[in-house]
C-alpha cells in the first residue's frame, strides 16, 4: 500500500512540473521561444526578433580609418587610391605641383583631406622634407607663419599629420605652437607615430584637442602580400578595440599598396567599416572639425 501512495505522489509531481515548466523558465529569467514551425509566420518573426534582441546591442560597427600619405607630387598610385570604392583619408603635402589638384580630387570623391606637414626628423635627408618644413631651429613666429601658409595652401583640409617629424614631435615648444595654430583654425592633429617618445598626445589633451595617433603602418615592406597582411592586422585591431588608424603611402610602390587595398576591401568589409579620420574624431571626442573651403 505504501508503494502505491509513493508511486501516486511521484506521478502527481511529474504532472505538476510539466504543466508549470514554462512558468519556471520565465521566472528564472529565460525567455522561452516556441519550436520553429516552417508554416507559421508568427513563429518566424518571434525568432527573428529574439535574435536581434540578443545580438543587436553587441553588433556595434568596428571602424577602420586608412590614411594615405604623400599626395601632392603626382606620385605613383595617386589615381588608384582616389578611385578606391571606400572612404579613405588623403594626406596632401603642401606647396607641391599637384597639392591643390589632389586635394580637390579627393574631396570630389568623398574622401577626407588632411595636410601632410613636413617636419624635421632625427635622421634622414633634408631633401626628403619638401618645402615649408617645420624645423626645431625656427622661431615661434616662423613656425606659426609656416603652419598658417600650409593650411591656406590645401583646400578642404580637416586635419594635419606629420611627414617624417621624429625630432619635432618630441619637441614641446615646437609642437605646442603647431597644435595652437591647428586649434585656432579648427583642425585636429594626427600623430603619425614616427617617434615613440612623441609629446603630441599629451599636449593635445592639455589643449582640449582630440589625441589621435597612427596604430599601424601598412607598407613598411613594399609587397602586396605584406600590405594585405597588415590590413588584416588593422581590421583585427579594430574588432578588438572598436577602431583602428592605419597609414599607407603613394609613391614608388604606391600602386602595390593600392592593389592590396582594392583586393582585400571586400573581405574586410564583412568585419569593419572604412571611414574617414574625421568620422573617428566625431565619434570619439566632442571635437567638431571645420573644413576649409576650396580657394
């Protein structure tokens, strides 16, 4: 008789659990979704909505800003870079034969334009700098004058980065004046990171300007394979840290860098969004650049 009561109690318990199973799951914070019915549109929509609610908030778009340096002298790869199917940032050296032409063409194509400002390096030939370079030997007034002239010479510029400059970007006096002129003219400054002991980030923060720096050089080795690998690394960096800034070049091997970019863009677009540098600045700081009008 005792066994009969025991079996009856177990059976009643099992029935109660089956009836209330849905309520237990909900009470525990688990949303129960009906089994999929291929003929039931309502069920399909519930699964769709549930998937978006689980993953929508996590799917923040990762951003990759590619800066291409050394425009302004009709270098190899110029047209190929301008015709890329994604937005890039075109860094134009001032006072050269095609500086204005390249800046205007980049703007027409929807790319960001920045000034690729020649700055004194610790080592290297002075002939590599180009005209109007910022040197540590200049007076405060001379630095300001050269900066103003460079800004006036490149239409549509929203920012500046350094061409060479390993010596100047470590000099607080010089960089303080450079950044002050940038701030007055509504431009931000991107540290190309040619000097690991750069003072740019610290000074920019002190002046209330965004602290922006290059994360990776794409073409330190001049092969399509290497540039492609560096782009993969840049995309991975963006995925891990929400964004990445990478720098490549036009010039002697510019067509190789452009070829690598064009070839890998479709693959990388499944992971990151290609943006201009000003897009990153707007997203990560309160700074609002004021692009200069064309002459």
